């Protein structure tokens, strides 16, 4: 009876949401304590790294830094050229969203919910719906907030759908989470669609939830069933969902979402 009462109150009394935030505040120290062994293991592993490996990694990083510097010089030229072309066409400048570094400190133990916990919350200015990325691409978006932590739903969660487009051909579709950590699915893809195995799927920007152009997944398998009018496309997420700890949170504010061409209901996360 107490459980039923709490469920009813949670559904009908807005103050319960505020109560959950305060309960999360009490649990926050425990989350930090649980994360200490992992931090300590990372620190110890850094101390015992072989010197030769460090030298090799250093040389590789130098080479990569030079290559990135070369590309950045070229990008400056292209950016200036793009700006001039936009002025000629009287087009609106594309705004770059701000990013903020965050760290993963926990995961949801429920195997049916693909969620992780970050070390920033409402006191740090986070907002529900903000996209989260790692070095590989889109990881998910903020689902709920506590004072000093936040909960992020990964793109592979069965409740998630992301508008994407094929980077090569521009074909647009919706990537659905299937509850499997390394798999997304594009359903109801026409058999005439220009999509191939190995194609990179990026965010299309439709719906206003995710900025355009961020990697989402790589097409791994295209299933053609003669008895069905559509293709079934399976893709592997670009982000390292099971390994990344250092993440970036994108401040994709209203100033950017107004440039989207679709309503917010296209991109979504359905909160239970």
C-alpha cells in the first residue's frame, strides 16, 4: 500500500520530482566513493607504464599534432571562404555550440536501461535534453538532473531515436536504440535508398535535439528480405559507449535549435 501510494503521488504531485532531486543529493557522496577504486586503478596503471611505450606514444602524438596543425591551417582558409560565400548569398551564419567537459562516474546496473551518471548537475547549469559526446561521436543526452550529478540516456537505449543522415549520400532516416550496447537500427528504409555497408551516419539536425554533423554510427549490415518492402539496416555506434569516461556536453541552446527545420517531436526521448 505504501508503494502504491508513492507511485500515485509521484505521478500526480509535482513536488515529488523535487524530492527525488534531494534524495539524489544524499546519494551523491556514495557515487563518488564507489568511483574511487576505478580512479585509483587508473592512477596506478599510469605509474607503471613502460618507458618505451611512453616514448612511442609521444612520437605518435607529435605526428598527429603536426597533421592536425596542417589541417587547421587549411580549415581557416575554408572557413573564411565559407564566410564570404554566405555573405554573397545573404545567408545566416551557422552558430557553433559551446561544449563543457564532464566525467562519467557511474552506470545504471539495470541491464534494460542504458544510462550513465555524470559528475555535473543542475548546480553547474546543465539542462535536460543536452547532447553528450565522446571522442568518437554522439553518446546520448541528459535525461534527468540532481544538484551535483546528472543521468544520461545512451543512444542504444530502447527508448531513444535520433534523426540521422548518410554522410555520403544525404539520405535521411531515424536511428533507433534496440537495448543492445553496440547496435542501432534503421527501420523502414526503402529498398531504393542510397545506403551501403561502411557508410557513416551523422546527426541531421532535424528535431532540434542534436546539432548537425556529429558522427552517430557506421552501417555494418543491410538485410534485404524479398518478402518485405523495406530494408533493415544495422549500425555500430561511433562512440565508445562502454569505455569512455571523459566526455563533452554540448550546450545546444535555443539560439541553435531555431535553425532546425523540423519540430522537436521528431527527435526524441520518451521519458517513462
